[in-house]
C-alpha cells in the first residue's frame, strides 16, 4: 500500500502539479476539490480491482492445489 501511495503521489506531482505550475497556475487553482475527489474515486476503484484480481488468482490456486 505504501508503494501504491508513493507512486500515485509521484504521478500527481509530475503529471498534474508541475505542468500546471509551469503554465503559471497558482497552487489553489491546481488542487481543486472536484478533481481530487474524482481522482480519489478512480484510484480506489483501480486498487479494489487489483485486489479482486489477485484474490481470484489466489483462490484459483487453492482449488487447483
């Protein structure tokens, strides 16, 4: 989970924050709650999807073994 959070933070910095700052936006213009909420929802769905995939794989291994 630490790695997921660190990777997500690094992507946010390189792909959202830094380009916006380079374009002259102020920090309060970048960190809008609406975008952050949508990003969080997408991240949570992706994380749960990865978990369920691994869960299914683990259960399948148990059945085969």
